[in-house]
């Protein structure tokens, strides 16, 4: 029983990180129907920027803020330089461009910073553990859960309660009709990249702390898993991406915890295939409804 | 209506969709306060004309001027700010948003909270059915209600010129009448109207002037009364 609780807690933390990444995937897909393959690498850049801040002696929250802002701007630049012009040509062209951006980010980082594993400095986030009902609670879990919760609440607020959020939802539903309301589609797309990439940066920092590694290819696996989470939840749906992330994290953790750690990664893909077979629109994807 | 006081003026406007030449040198004028109707068969280029005016598609040549200013290169979202609203063909409401949110998006370009609130009340008074369904997801509205929402949403931009693309499409005869009388009311309240219609009979009843479009060219123009009596129009659009 405590084992189960322990696995669920680990899964929840892991899943929160997936969820943060998945919302970016899904928002960007929702608005321009592009699988932004570079999204995973934005996570990595975020982790490095935060590492730089940490080495300069900044604390967690300032480092988080700097990483989010840097990646938000990076996201806007990526969209402007690599996607805006190719998007109207074809989806395949945009997808190819996205893969190019992904490789560019990975190997630029490798060139300048080397491929070594790095970790956050010891004093950056001192680990503590608590015990509750036999379950070991690490303060890393609390950090991940707390940060995710705050960010998700802010995101929900932006999407559902602000004028900008309304414009984002309108553009994702029908860009031309949104233009007829005076919405500037290009800047709305840019804002979406801004927000999605900021979330990815936060995920990068949390991932780096949680697994104690920062390296140029660190975004690949979580990026892929978060993509699966987004499809699982119904690509284009923000609540779906969150649900998909949490479910995927929990499932992986349960599989790993009960002796299947070798199959952990395979499970994600098996789930993806099953969901696509049974419910191609994902758990919360209702086709046109509730897209963002 | 003299050319001098024209609110909207299209001069030799050409539009291409790739290899398709959709508008072949359109000349058209809408005077302030008028209801001008644009009629024509399927594929004649009526919607294309409205899309070009709204800046949704770019003209390949020619000039579109609005209140004396050339707007043919102006981006669509800026054109709305200048006071041109469009109720597009097929309504194009945001089916994933609520009725309220759709109307709020109409006011997206505006900052005058008080005026927005007033206009919202005005729209809801004009369309009481929308008031009853204010919190409902717009995709669940009936076709007629969606058309009302599309018109209401355009009114929320507080337009000087309203472009309507087949507002009667798919509506029951009684509702068509209601929509047309609402268009007349909107016009009487001071909004200039450019109305695209398949329902030529109704359109010519409320319009001051009209143009007939055939495969990308204007083939007839005149006062609505004249056109309603014109043999060619009767034969082609009024059923004999
Ligand atoms: N997006 C597009 N791509 C290519 N061709 C188009 C496109 N939109 C319209 N056309 C073509 O341009 C011509 C004019 O179309 P338009 O939609 O303006 O006609 P319409 O008069 O509004 O017709 P309807 O009464 O059926 O709505 C048609 O031949 C149509 O096939
Ligand atoms: Mg049309």
C-alpha cells in the first residue's frame, strides 16, 4: 500500500513535468497545426539558462524567471525565423523546419558547452526528505508539484479569462474569422509560442533538478513523452495535455515500481498506440470543440 | 449617389487564386448610408469581393479605397479598426466559445468599456434569443441563432460599413424576413451596408442600389427598383 502511494507520488511529479511540456505542444499545435519538434530542445535551453543563473548565485525563483523569459523569446524567434514563412507552403515543410531547429539547438549547445552531464550546484536546491504514512516525500516532489500547479493556474487564467486568451482560442478555431474581428493572427501565434516556450523552460529546470542532470540531449525523451501525453489527452486541448501528462507519468512510475523498469519507456508508446486505435482524437479531444 | 461622397470605392479590382482569375476588373461604389446589394450566381465572385475588401485576400491589381484612403494593402485586422466589419459566408462563429465570448471578440479592437457594455445590451435587445443563451457554447446554437450571433458579433465592432455574405443562407422563410428587417434597422441606425445575396428578390427589396456579378465581372448595375424590373435579372435571378 505504501509502495503504491510512493509510486503514485513519483508518478505525479514526473507527470507534472510532462504536463508542463505537453501544454506547450498542444497550444502550438492548436494554433498552427504544427508538431513543434524543437519544443523538447527548448526545455534543454531552459535548463541550461537556469543552470547559468544558479552558477551566478541566483536562487530558484529568479533562475526560473530568467529561464522562462529567455526561452519565451527564443520560442518567438523560432516561430518568426523558421516557421512563419514555410507554414503557408505546406505542413511537411514546417515539420522539416522544426526538425532542423531541434538539431540546430542540440548541436549548438553541444558545440559551445560540450556534451558533459552537468548538475545544479549543491546549494541551489538543498534536498530534504520527509516521511508521511511510510511514504518518503522529497522536497523536490513538492517543488515540482507546487511550481506546476502555480504555472497551470496562471495558464488557465490567461487562456480562459483574458482578452489575449480569447484571441488565442479564436485563432485556433478559425484564423480568418478571428482576423475579421481585428485579431492580429501573427502576433497571437507569437504569443502562443511565447507562453508555450516559457512553460517548457520551467519544465526544463524542474527536470534538471528532479533527475539531477543537464545535458544537450536531455530534451529528447521528455519531449517525446510529452508529445505522447498531448496526443493521449487530445492534441489541441490544454486540459487534455495536463491530464495526459499526469496519466503517463503515473503509469510509467507504476510500471517501473512494480518490476518493469526495463519496459518503462516502451509503455508510453504502447499506450499511445492503444489510445490512437481506440480513440483517435485522444481522451479530451472532441475534434473541433475545446481546442486552444 | 455621386462618386465624390463614396464611402467605399473599388476601381478595376482583380483577384487571383493561384491560376484562377476570380475577379476581373471590378468597379463598385458604396455611398454612405446606402444598402447596396451584390447579386450573382454561384462562383460569380461575390464572396471574393467581400474578402478582398476585408483584406482577407490580397488583390492582384486595382484599388480599394475607403473614406478616401487606399486600403488595398492594409492587413485585415487593421481594416476592422477602420470600421469595416464582415459577417462571413457560413457565419464562421467561434463554435468552441460561448455566445458571450463570441460577442466579446467582436469588441476585441475596442477599449471603451462603457461603450462595449452599451453595444452588448443593444445587440442582446435586438436578438433576445442570444440573451437567453448567453453562456451556451456557440456551436450548439441553431443555424438561425448562429446567424444572429454572427451579425451581433460584427455589430460589436461598431462598424461604419457592414459587409454581409448571404445572411439568409439556410434559414426558414420567416427567419429570412426577420434577418432582412434587422439589416434594414441596422442601416437606419446609421450603418452602411454591402449585402451579398442569392435571394435576389429579398435583397432588391431592401437595397437602394445593386450590382449583378457574373464570372468575375459586373454585368449590370443600377437602382434596386430598376434592376428588379430588368428582363435579364428577372430571368436569371428572380425566376422568370
Ligand atoms: N480559396 C480558393 N481557392 C481557389 N479558388 C477559389 C477559392 N475561393 C474561391 N475560389 C474560386 O473563385 C471563384 C469565385 O468564388 P466566390 O466564393 O467568390 O463565389 P461566390 O459568388 O461567393 O459564390 P457562392 O454564391 O457559391 O458563394 C469561384 O470560381 C471559386 O471556385
Ligand atoms: Mg460566396
